[in-house]
């Protein structure tokens, strides 16, 4: 019997898996990648009895590969907060999926484990731009503002690392970050002892400074859209920049277009004050998906940019 850990390479995926492996340590083969690498189950060819743990990737984007794995005799546990597609039941599929706007995968795992490793859920929620959820979890641990601030910065830094065309554009392969985090119960210790945190935070700060000169290609009281330059730094910063803009203008939706292999990768954030509609914009285009509060499009053609702007205005006014 083999074990596979299949997870999104962002903060939420890392911190969800971190909690599970602290509670249930096993030696597992890791399957992960950059933020947009979500069709991950197809990379596994399981044998009968193998156990797959999946964190923070859409079941909808992995349905065929999941059915094949189950037909091969694998057992699967799935923790996620993205669109799951048409529901189906299987005795060897255990689903923990919650699409609520204020929930991330780390919070779902925290619930599943009864808060056993909640500090890492705080990190994951901050990384997923769910500040209110993260602070609520931190309050349950009676964490002071200083510690909570470090966990916020760690979550944002881990999330920043996940964005790029592929792992070669990331500062750290998410599998390496998982190995470095493995076995560390207190995320504050990781932040203090592992140089990865300082490297990520310094790079994120530099990239955000570069992005400060960007002007929107669409701007109104209810929605703004920015086009980033074709550069590795802009792909790295796109997620954290979208989250920063969302927090700075909580009543406004945002979309960021980042050039990627001759097309655009799009990050969409619904208004924090009304976290809905991001998925409705995204699914109108090939490669689109996500959740109500935050969604994205992989591979938007240049000719489809006017249609995206129209969809943003239609959904958000």
C-alpha cells in the first residue's frame, strides 16, 4: 500500500497538508506544482489499496482521473473549497468539500482535526486572503497581535511563492517547502528558524514595489482590472497583489491579467464586502474556475480580453 499527498502549492494547500501530516505522519509521494497546476490526480497511477490525500484542488478539474484511480482500487480523501462539479458517490471516496465564502481548505482540515494544529490553519487562511477567518481561528488560540502578525506574513509569503508559469519561476518548489515544514508543530518556529521565510518576504516586498506603478485598464467604483508586464516577477506577485488590492478596496472587485505563454492568466477577486461572483466571471471562459470570492482563468486569449472586461462590468456593475 502506497501513500500519495496531492496538494496545491499555495499557502492553503501547504498548510492543509501540514495539519494532516502532523496528525497522521506517513511517508508519502508528493504531487504538487505551481498555483495553476490543479490537474494533479492524473499524474498518479495508483495500485489497488493505495491511499490518496488531496488538498485544495478542484474535484471538478480532476473528475476523470479520480474515477480512474477509484476504479483501480485506490482510496481517496479530498479536502477542498472549490467547485466540485457533478456530485458522485463512491465507497472509497471520502469528501470534505465546503464552498462557503469564508472557508478555505486549511479551515476545513482544522474542523476535521478538531483544531489539533490550528496555528497552521491560521497561516493558511491568511495566505488565502481570508483575514476574518484567520483572526477568528487565532482568537480561539488566544494569540496576541504580534504572533498573529507573523503568521499573517508567513501565510502571505507562502502564497506569493506559488505563482508562476511553472515551478522553475518559483523561488522554492512547493514540495521543498513541504519538506522544510514537515514535523514543525508551531509555524512561529518555522518563521523564526527557516531562512525561506525571509527570502520570500524580501522578494515579495520588492515585487510589490515594482507593481505600484501599474495603471488600471478598467476602473470604476465597483471593479478595477490591471494588465501586468510579461515578466517572471509579475507572475510571482499577481496573487498577493490581487489580495492586497482587494483589502485596500473592500467594496470593489479586481482582476489581474498576467501574460503567460502568449496568453493571459487571470486572477479575479470579488469584493471582500460582498464575496460573490468571481467564479461566475471565470467559468464563462475556457480554463476558468474557482470559488465565489476568488477565481481565475488559465490561458485567456488576447481577443477575449474585451469579453472579460464586459463580464466584469456585467457581474459587478
